[in-house]
C-alpha cells in the first residue's frame, strides 16, 4: 500500500446512499493509501453538495449514480459528477446499473463525466486511476476518446413519450445504433422529427464503446437525394 505522501489524493469523499456500499468504498480508499470521508447525511441540493464537499477539503470524490432511492439527494450521481467536474473537483461515477442507466439518465451529462465504472470493476487501483484521469482532463489534457468532432447523426427510431431516440453515427460505427434522450436535440429541431432525418452534432467519435459517447450542438444536415451514397 502506498504511503499518503506518495498519493496524488490524500483524502477522497464517498457519496453513496447505501451504507453497506459506502463501507466497501471506505476500505478501498484506505487500501489505496488515502483517507476516506463519508457524507452520510446526504444533500438537500446540488449547491449543497458542492459547498459541503468543498468545506470537507477532500481532493477527489467517488459518487454512486442512484442517490434518490433512500432520499439521500434530490439528484442523481451523473448530475452530481458533472457539476463537480465544472467545479474542478475530480470525481468518478460508479453504478451497479451503469449499462441500464447510461442511455437515458447518464448520457446527457456524459461529456462532463470522464470516468464511469461499474461497481464490479472498482478496486483501489481503478479508483485512483479514474480520479487521476479526471484531474488530468480538468487541466486540459483530453484523450482522443473524449474529444468531440462535428459528425453526421442519422435518426433511426424515436419515441417522444419515452424521450428516447436510436441513431447511427457512421463515423463511430455504421452498424451499431446508439440510444440517447430525444430531449438532447433542441426542441425546434425535433418538432417535426422523422425517421432517417440527419443532423450534424458534436460527438466523441473515437470512443471505444457506446457507453462513452456524448452528443451536443445538434443542427439539421442538408437534405440529400435518395440516390446519393450518404449513410
């Protein structure tokens, strides 16, 4: 186990509504060589979260995604980690339900969540590596997989009532659909949305997996002739 003086983080906060899971994180942080700080009382809002974590003096945070189940917080972990990123506080998002929640609940914040881990994949080494990656990205070192580029997005299926859309991003993978909230697309562009509509959007097309993709800055793409060989 590394000594505290050798660690990039001397204290790490734990934001988790499950006391049992929080205890596991506590031991993992101690094994990594840092001091764990538990926030057992929960939070009244995002601003309360930011101010409480700042006052605690922790240098990084590990945050569960589903925080509303036990009335621990009126927001989810994805929103919390995104706001911590904006506040320049490194944070890793963890979840038992990462693959289930990413499409609808995590995707809108994904650009500001450098690291998302399943709780099964979390160990002391992964925790410190994740926080270090967050800190590096905050300092301006953004890996290729997290850099967005303007690219084509083709709408395949959508459901306005469920707020979901399945789309293809040819520059990422022309054979795998990706799901995201329809509300990410500006309302003015989705009012008359149709299957096969095309948009340009900023997307991190070097992402290794669909779970890592984020979307922003949608704008309608020019209409194309059906005989044109454009995906």
